[in-house]
C-alpha cells in the first residue's frame, strides 16, 4: 500500500502508485486563503506500456464542466484497441477528483491510499 498526505493550503503534486498504475495530479488554487480549487489536472500512466498514456481531466471549481482527452503515444486516440480500458480508468480518475474536491473543502490534509489497485481518499484535521 502506498500513500501520501498533502497540505492542501498550497498547490502540491500528489503521487500514488500500484504495480501497473501511476497517477499524478496538479492542483491550481486561485483564492487568497488557498481554499478553492480552480482546476484539477490528472494524469494516468500505465506502466505496462513503453509509452506514457495520458488521461487528462479538467474540473472547474463549480463542478459544472468536465472534459476528457485521452492520448496514446502522444497522439489523441480514437480507435485504439485499449480504448475501453482507458475510458474506464478515466472515469475512475474523475470519481477520485470529485471525491478530492469534497474532502478538500472540509479537511486540511488528504490521505491517498492504494491497495490491490483500488485508490481511496480520506481527510484529517478539519478546517475551521
């Protein structure tokens, strides 16, 4: 099991990995108190492939807009044989992103855990 606890008062990069999956996320924070996520960028890299596979999700802070682009070998993928697999993984990333946003408003630290390929998030130290 791997995990990393983050201070959500500033932009940080989180990293969580399992045997075949690495997830990187970068959070942009736009208000003075550092308590609002403006954008959330998520990258998925499948370690089974020589070339990086990128799934990109952009979520506005009001939660109203989600757009996804999937890339394989640096090109946007339309008819790749692994398309269904990557689309499922992208949906999982969106679920993680939404869960992160919910926890972010309530807790100062977020713990990311991974066990048997399943990633979960939990919060600690409630904000005042």
